[in-house]
C-alpha cells in the first residue's frame, strides 16, 4: 500500500484536493473564499514551479536531439497545432462557457516539464526528444498560447456569453511567468556544483514543485465550489463535466496516436517515436491552472475570472489527470514490447551466428 502511494501520490492528492476544495467552496461563505484567494499571488507560485522544473531538467542530452531534430519538430507540431485544432473542433460540444474556454486553455498550454521525460524513459524511448520538445514548447508559450486562445475567444463572440482575451497583456504576462523562469532555471543549473545539487536532489525538487501545483489546484477548486453554491449544486454541471472529460481523453489519445504512427510514416526510430508520442500529446498543469485562474487573462462582464468562468480550470485538471493515468498504461505496454523486440533481435542474431544443420564447424589447419 505504501509503495502504491509513493508511485501515485500526486494523482491521489490531486483528486483529494479537488474534492476538498469544491466542498469547502460550496459550504463556506463565498466572500471568505475570494478574500483568501486574492491574498495568494498565483503568478508567483506558477513562476516558482516552472523555475524548479526547468532547474531539474538535465539539458546535457540536448545535443543528440539537435543533430536529428525531425522527431522534435513533429512532436512540437502535434502539441501546438493538432491539439489546439482538435480543441477548436470540440468547443461547440461543451455545455458551458467555462468548459468551452477551459478546454482551449488545456489545448493551448505547452508540453509538461517533468512528467514527459519520465514517461518517455519509462517506456524505453529517447528522452532527448521529449526534453527538447518540452523546452521548445514552453519557451514559445508566450506567443502560441495567446494566439490560440484569441482564436477560441473569437468563436465565442456570437454566443450569449462571449469570452474576451487581451492578447498583448496575456503574452506579456506569460513572458514573466513562463519564459523567464524556464530560461532562468536552466541558467542556474549550468555551474557544475549547481548541476550536481540538482541531480542529487531531483526527487525533492520535484516534490516541492508538484506540491505547489496542488496548492494552486486547491484554490481553483474552491472557486469552483463557490460557483456551484451560486448555481444550486453539482447536478447542474454533471452533463458538462462528462462531455468535457471525454473530450480531453479523446484529444490526448488522438494526439498520442498521430504522433506515434506519424513518426512511423516519417521513418523515425522506435525510441524517437516514443519520445515524440509523449511530448506531442502531454500538456502541463501549472501554466494551464495559471491561465484559467489569473484575474486579468480574460475580459468580459467580470474583471475577476473567479467570478466569470471559474470552472475553466477543470478541463485542465481533467486533461492532466487523464494523461497521467492513460500514459502510465501506454508506457508500460511500450516498455514490455520494447523488451520483447530486443529479445527477439538477440535471438535472431544468435541464430544467424550459429551453424545451420548439417554444416560442420571449420576445423583448424593441421599443417
């Protein structure tokens, strides 16, 4: 039981804090919840998380990926082109403005910083591909995410409850919250002593970063509980939750499959295809939570997003929880198949080196 919790503690904590936050927000006076959330600078917590995650990434393997960049280009295209397009296609199916824009937030975020390389390594893939894809998508986030979210908001312009986005303001905020901490984390790691410290304490750094993410998730869940309290219960959102969760699962699995089979068509090696599959389909939680909960991301009738579309954060939580669960299964199957292929290859090599039946071993020259 303890071993299971060690491996799944983040997912268990994620689900627990979502339920606890919704319950608290639903039962406690709304003004108290909002007052507490306003005291917490979400942008600084997000920047801190990204700084830690970037600091923990081992960039020494990037040279190999730079020499053969095609899998990285394919993974970035899948992550930043295919997934947002799928999100736009499924927007009209969503039942509320919260889930409509929330789904696009999940689709517009970059590749997850830590989990992607872990899952790639677990599956027996090339984590240099996943690492470079991670750094590339996170670095470009301040440009790509606002563009896709602007496209999404334009599609809601004709609706009864449109969502407006200030493109310039959002891009500027992402530079300070995402780009600078990501670059700073890698720069801090460069000195030999600093790199050794990061390598020796990678697990502890990861736990601190993930715990900070859980704190942001809890605050977001509290805001969702307030909205439920105002709207009369979770039954009013149940159908929308089912639709958006199925949408998140469908988008992730589609991207994973396209990145994997597309890599085969391009002739990538199996290890590169694994790296492209995970980095092309995974989305990062801290940036998604920040975009969905920041006070100035959206305009519209309410300046504070917690009052306008507080459930916008839920699709990001659903996407992240789903990819953790699904990719664990996929990585295990890929790893098992990789070992089987390796054993078969060794057996074929051994058979080729062995003499065929009826063939005699060469005798030494007796002269």
